[in-house]
């Protein structure tokens, strides 16, 4: 993206895009909001449905378990029915299951509806970037920046919207998401034309076969450990903070802002100066330290550490993305699907295991376990550095942003 100003008011400006691009980007914001939407209302849901923290945390487990498995399906589907139909199918599923989530009378029902929501979100988000780039005016630079902005805005605003609507009732954020996604469905139906289908159809086994490459398997394994740490913070910390939805939403809004800023702006600059593997290793170790302080500090310290963790998570996400897409010769969508298939299983496991570990021990130990998994991720990268160094250091800066968005989307 060097040499281009995406904010220039010419034809390639981020501000001068077709309605189809704006419709898809707007729906993407809401889709990313869905990841952290339930964060500030987890205690409220537990109280309203008379459920334990470990039961309520299954909202994340079911969501990400289905998301992980769906990684094998999204490419298969979109390469056969096209991007527009895949987007609409994903949006329709989110609308239905988000609305049903708001009607739940038990935690079991809510967990099941979140699983359906996860499938819809996987279909939509994994296809949105390709659609935006294909429909954007003036090349990919402005389109990618627009998508990055949607990603960061969604991750930051999800907890805030959840808090604002959830303060009245824990059901309202689910109804609100369904309404916003329904608007997105109407806009995409009206403004987005069908995109060209890929020349080659993707099979269900292609992502699994891609993991036969040692470098890609190593990155996926390291990211698996890291994701356990990541989602211990996202799904378990709200119970530890035990704040009102407004206050919890503000904490995770600040967390999301740091995640977005460090992912998009800070990480690439640090990589240019120190190299990708050093940045990744340092971020993982610092995240481990942050988790230990969070677990053993007082309430104010826990709030600060939760917010600060967004910086380390943002940098780590960016570097993992580049490694996953640059370490093997598999096509990027296929490598991304295989990588995400592995790492999202940890996102499914951590929300359930963290409160269970607390029940078996005390409130500190879940953070100790998460710190250990962060260090384990760093160890895997260090042991496999010979296989990863060339790819990590040779990636061009212009690839960093594009790949980061692509893999997070998948």
C-alpha cells in the first residue's frame, strides 16, 4: 500500500466506494460486534437464567466450536454458490439465531442458538473481505483499509453495545443484533451484484491437507495455545471483574480500541524494526506476565491489565496471520482455513475450562494456566524458528495488512 493515499478524494478513496461496499462493510461491523457482544452481560445472563459461570461460558464454546468446523465448509460453499449468496446465507442464519437467542428460557437453549449464530457468522465473515475487494473502486488498498476499520470498530463496539442494551435486559443485545443484521441483509440484497466465482472449487479436505506442511502446522499449534490465553481474558474476566454491564462494556471497549490500534498501526512498525518472530515472542511473553498480574492483582489492577492485554493481543494477531499465510505454498484461503480450523478449537475450550478450573482450585489458577499457554505458544515459535524465520522476515509490508485482515476474517 506504499505510495497510495487511501483517503485521497480521487477514484480510489476509501470514502468513494460503491453502495455495495458500504453495505458489506457495515454488515461486517455488526458481525465482528457479535464476538464480544455478550461479554459485559455474561453475569446478567447467568443471573437471569440461574446458570453457573461455566454454563454461561458455553455461549463462547458453542459459537467457536461451530466456527472452527465451519472453516472447512465456507470455502467449499462460496466456491460453488458464489460470494453474494454465501453472504446472504450467513446473514440470514445470524438474524434467525440471534433473535432466537433473545427468546431463550434456559441456558441450554441459548447455547444451542449461539452455535447456529456461529455458523452464520463464519459464512459471512469468511466471505466479506473477498466481496469488498472485488466490488471496491480504485484497487485493493482502500478496500482493505475499509475492512480493517470495520473489524476494529466491531471488536471495540461489541462490548459497548452489549452493555448499553443489556443494562435494561440481557435479551436486548440479541434482538438488537438481529435487527442490525436484517438491515444488512436488505442492503446487500439491494446493492451487491453477484461476484465471479473462483476458477477452482475448494474441497472440504483441502484445509486439512494444507496442515501437512510443517511450518503451517507449527504456526497453527502455537496459535492454538495463544487463543486459549486470548479467550480466557475475553470470556472469563467479566466474572472476575463482576461489574455492571455499563462499566464492563467500557473496559472491553477500551480493550478493543487497543487491540485495533496495535494490530493495524503498531505491529507493522515494530516488525519492520525488530522482525516478526521477535515481536511475536515478546508479545506472547508480555501477555503471560499481564495474565499473572491480572490474576493476582486487586480489582483496579485487573481492570488495567484487561485493557492492556488488548495491545499484546492486537500485535500477536497480526504476526500470526502473516506467518499462517506466508509459511506454506498453499493458496491463502486454504492455508487460512486450515490455520483457523486448529486455533478456534482453543477459543471453544477456554471459556468452558477457565471457570471449571476455578471451581476445582481458586480464582487465580485459570490465569496461571492461561499464562502457561501463552508461554507455550512462544516456545513452539522459538523451537520452530528455523522453519519460520525466512517467511517471517521476507514478507513485504504491503502483505502484512492484507493478510492480517484475511486470516482474521476467516
